[in-house]
C-alpha cells in the first residue's frame, strides 16, 4: 500500500482543498482521502512533511541496503529516509492492506499518473527507489527523466534539473489528460481552486493547456496534457 502524506497548517483548509477537487474521505477516517486512484493522508502534526509512505510486512533487507547509501530514521514500525530530492519516504512495517478505492468517485483532476520528483542526484534517487521495489517503466537515465513503477502499479517519475520549464514542487502528484486537459482545467476553475501557475509554454497559440496547483501543505499537482 502506498499513501501520499501531506502536512497542513490548517486541517479544515486542506480538507476543503481536496474536497473541492472531488476527493472523498475513506470510510471511518477524517484525514484519509481518495480520488479512486491514490490515497492522500492529511497530517496536521507540526513535524509532518510532504512525502510518500509505503506499507509492507517487513523492510529489514531494504533498510540495510538503504543504510549503505543514506541515513535511516527509525521509530517503532516507521523507517524514514530522505531521497536525494529531500523528500521523505517512510517505510511502514505493517500487514495493513490497502482499502478498495476503485469504486470511489473520481476527482476533477483526471488521470492520475503517479508522483514526480526533480532530483539533483539522478543516479542516487534511481538506486534508492530500486531498493524498495521500483523498476523502470518509461524513459531512461540518458533521457533526463525516468518513470519507475512498483509491483502495486504505483509510479514515481524522476526529472533532472533544467528539464521542466515551469514551477516544480517536490513532491508533485501528476495527472495526464491528453486533449481532455482543457476541460479538466475548466473544471478546476469551476471548483474555485487557486491555480498556482498557468502554463502556455507548450502551446503554439499561447493557450493555457497545462496548470500547476499546490495544496496548503506544499504538495504540488501537475495537471498536464502529457
């Protein structure tokens, strides 16, 4: 199970942000929300940081390999290491299974494509993700970007610096909607969600065909055509 954790300076503001986009709360939870493809945990603990949590029964083998590359902070069944981007990845030792979210309502954001990270050390990020079960699925180191996917189908895209000519918040949820992105952007506007950046760079006619959002805790959203 993979959960995206976002901090918040105000729980009600963050709940309102996600619910405006069409995310719904999981049963028996006030801080876990989904759009049928991804689960977001809103954490109002003052020490919380924007990151990724991955659940598995045991992480012993992986943790020992990670320790050879970077420091691991362990507390009870939570083991946190920081990717080269500075984003915390928490390995949770738990038998808890991911709830069925397939029948949950979709958000207005379109097709979820994973999380994007801009890394100053491509090879280190690639190696760390490989240790915890992510394998290349698109792109490559020589192309300046690569998407890696784990067995559960969750993807993380790594981008080299100076690859993306727009704002980049680490980490950022990514949605790819093709030609439907103009309609998606219109729906975001109807939801009265603040747009952080309107992007025209990739459109010859200067039309806003890609946008970037940011939640109250700093998690980014790339709402792109491709």
